[in-house]
């Protein structure tokens, strides 16, 4: 008989991850490692370049640097542990480690949702309100928006983490996921978790549905503004640059909605691990490419940096 108990620091969890597909573990290890290295290199490149080049000290690159730093932290909160589990037979994780991972991954994910809204507003102000841009995006206000994004994410994560840590667990400690996530941990409970699920769905709606609506509204207004200009170059920029931005947004928000906007089932996660790979592995690695590809500012900054190195 499984005994009920509250989680304590002496407990541990077994992250099952992709154990049901043992023949894929080596392939996944190689692929995920490559994506992780791309994430580290690409995002560090953006952060360092934005810091060194004074021409990039603008609201857009302030937010982009925050997003790059967030992506570095977000992937590092889960991917190294996943790589260890894929490489070796041991898949155990201490309770403290699991709760720490839960807190930071949820905090960084929530921060990312808000930060993407802030970035879309910055682009809306630049395209639709160019004459008022310097007033709307004053440096002090931009820093305030960045800080508010981080504070909101870490605050809501503290709420979810606390509620999850209070849930009574059964003796079964096999987490049907590759990292500690709220829906996966709630499935380990043998008591009524409807209050936790309701809180999760409400807060997820605030940090997923509302940001997604605001982002789509911003890019919709940008598209209308460019269409009114009847500019071929402008149309190419909208459907090229901003279309790529929306692709990254979709790769992040759609999988998150699939995981967080439905009650955790009592059974298996129905390949939820593969869905989660999109917002933990794929999107953070694509962000540097999407936001810098064909970016004249970035190309100019690289040329200036190379010229400065030759002069030294």
C-alpha cells in the first residue's frame, strides 16, 4: 500500500523523462546538446555585443539582452540535468533540487511571457508612434518595464512553488517528465488537487493568454501601419522580420498552452515531454537567430567590433 506523506528534504524524485523510448535517448542527447550549445553561444553573443557597442544601447537591445540572459538561465535550469539523465542510468533528483528547478524554470518562463509583451510594445511604438517613440520608451521607463517583467515572473513562481510543495504526495515518486514541472508533480498527489489546478489555470491564463493577445494585437497594428504606407520594402519587413518573430512566439506559447491550460491528468502525460522540448530547448536556441538574422544594427556592431580589434 502506498503511504501518504508530505514532501521533505529527505525525499527524492525519479525523472522518468524519455525512459519509454530508450532507443531515442542517445539521439536526443546529441540533438539537445547541440541546441544547448547554440543557445549558449548565440545568447552570449547578443549580451556581449549589446554591452560593448554603444550604438546598441537602445530599448530594443536592452530588452533583447534581457531575453538572451533569461534564455541562458532558463535552459540551464533544466537542460544539464536532462543531459545527465539521458547519458547515464541514474535519473534520481533530490526534493530540494526538484523544488529549486521548479521555482526557477517557472519564474523564468513567466518572465519570458511578460518580456515578449514588452518587446512587442517597443516595436509597436517604433513603427506606429515614431514621433513619440523617445517619450514612450524613455530609458527610465524601459528599465522599469524590464524589472517589472522579472519581478512578476519570480513572484508568481513563488506562489505556485509554495502551493505545490504543500501537496501531499503518495509513496510513488516517479515524475513522468524530464524536469520538475507543476502539472507533472501534481499527478503524484493522492489527494484532491483541484484548488492547485484552478490556481495554475488562472495564473497561466494571466501569463499566457493575455500576453499572447497583447503580442498579436501589437503585431497586427504594425502590419496595418505598414500596409497603409503601401511600401513594398515595408511589406517584406513585416512578413519577413516580424513573421519570424511571431513564429518564435508561437513555438513558445502554443506548447506552453498545451501543458499548462489543461488539468493535469492522472495518467501519463501523452508525450508531453516532447511538447515541452519546444519551449525549453528549441525556442531559446532560435531566438538569437531570429532577432539577429538580417539585422543591420547587429552587422554594423560586428564590423565596428572587428575594426576596433584590428586597431588594438
